[in-house]
């Protein structure tokens, strides 16, 4: 193991070494990521269906597992690391998250506004009977 290889994230190809990694090392990274993602998914199903957890703790447990699985996908499959050559990838990811949050927030504002503009239910019942 060289001095530069121990300090890398799984799948990070930013550091050029004197010899290329064998193809099996890349497959190992993807296999490990897949195994961890499957474990997180199985744990999510277990958390949702178990009676061992306090009922109010289930959403928190699912949120923690979802965030952990997002991290696994970012590191093992998208190879998002903190290296200097990954700045553009991180910025593109942050921009994508910003756009998704803006669309979600805008949709909630529009739906709230439409809900407030609707006719009350008792008036709708009166109009339907006549």
C-alpha cells in the first residue's frame, strides 16, 4: 500500500499512482457499495415494520437510514469526494439539490394558496343539493 492510497475515498481516482489498480478493485468498490445499500434498504424495511422501536422514533430512524444511504450512493457510485478535482461535481450536486428544494417549496406554496382560495365545504354541499 502506497502512502497516497490509504488516504482516498472508495472509488476516488484523483490521485495518480505509479501503477493502475486492477479491474477487480473497481468491481470490489461497487460490490461493497451495493452490499451496504442493500443492508440499508433491508434495515429500512425492518425499522418500518418492527414493534421493537418506539412508534415516534420510526420516522427518525428512517430519516437516518435514508441519509446514510444517500451518503453511500454519493461515495461508492457517484465517487463524490472532497478532493480538489471534485469541486465541479460537488457544485453540480449542490445546484441540483437547490433546484429540487426550490421546486418542492414552490409547489407547497402554490398548493397552500389554492387550498386557501377554495370554496368552503359547507357551501359546496349547499350548491350541490340545489
